[in-house]
C-alpha cells in the first residue's frame, strides 16, 4: 500500500515534505470539518509502513514501567520519546512536531497558528495490555507548561494482524454522552486525528481481549494554539464519563475539583480543594 505522507531520507534523517503535507491537508479539509460527532478523520496507511514497522520493532519493553491502574484507565503505559533509545523513534516524533506536519494539520482543520509540544505531555508511545482499557473522556484542555489551549489529537496505530474480537476500538461519543457515533479499529498504519474540546468524548472503554502476548500500541501527539489569557478558560483535567447502561464508574474526584474551580473564588480554591477535592 502507498502511504499518504512519505518520509524522504536526508543523509540519516527522514523528513516529511511540506508541499505534500499542504496538498494532502487541503484535500481532506471538508471531510475533516464536516465529520460527526465532532471534527475528525480516519486515514489508513497514513505514514510509510516500513518506518512504522521499524518503530514497532524498537518499541520499548514495559519491564518495571509504571502504568495507569484505576477504574477509568487500567494497564496503560506511556513512553515519552526521550525515554526511548531509538534514533528512528525520536526522528519520527520530531517530524510530527515539525513545520511540514503542522502545515498539514492547519490546512485540514482550518486552525491557524498550531503549536506542537516539545515536552510530549501525555504523548509519545502508548501501550495497553490485555484486560486494560481507557474510559470515555474529554482530554485536559490547557497545557500548563506551554500555557496553550489543546486543539488536536493525532493517534497512529501499530497493531499488525489485529482482530476485531481483540477489542480496543476507539469510540467517539456525542456531546450529550447518549451514544457512540463512530468506532475505529486500531489496525496497523491507521491514523485518527480529531479536534479536542470539553465535549470531545472518546476512549476505548471495554477491557482488551487480545491474547496475553499481544497489546494495543499507538503513537500519540497533541497540538495546541496560543492563548491571550489562559485565565479566561475553564481549567479542566481529563474528564472521564460513564456510558449509559454500563458499569462504568464516574470520576467523582475530578467532578468535585471542576465544580470547586468554577464556583469557589480563586483566593479560596486552595483551601476548598484541600477540604473537598
């Protein structure tokens, strides 16, 4: 299969082509912007598959690595690219954070002035083991270090020969959390890009049923836009939501924190969060 975006060798470095990125972004703009339940797109064979196979071969082991282990997300590992002893992995993430790829995203989404995250807060290589899940949620909306508003997520899946019965489908839910509108199989080379807002609810909430030796792996990067005044935004942590008619458990701690931040005067928030958060 031919990749949508190609990486060309410059000595030992692989680079995306800005003209190709711009043209592809323009060609996908209407499809992205008109998608429901919120702007998004699913693209197969998004990047060079040979490059992705090499990334997969250099995927770091999870030995002694800490992982998320709570009702809302379980058995999920995250690797910052700087943790990974692979020049290829760092090369790929540098290009996903670079000018050519930002041009692609801006042309497709219509969002100007996008900013990549050099610190990869929450991004990098992700892996979820058998039995793990990620509940339906809307992502944190402000990058505290960059003081920027989160605008886009990119996911690229690294799961060869993934079968539907393994689970792990990405679900996109409507803004009222009444129904799942889109399900995406996390198959190798498939990319999902979507706009992030306080009601962009998504996740893979059911426990993975893959064989014990398999896992759900992906590349994740996030993109931001500058804010004139961060204080004008409601500050939100990752906001998990239970699906109707399921045993999903609400994240009451985060809901209390959001309520206190919205309704308690700033000078009293630290005390209120200590007392009730």
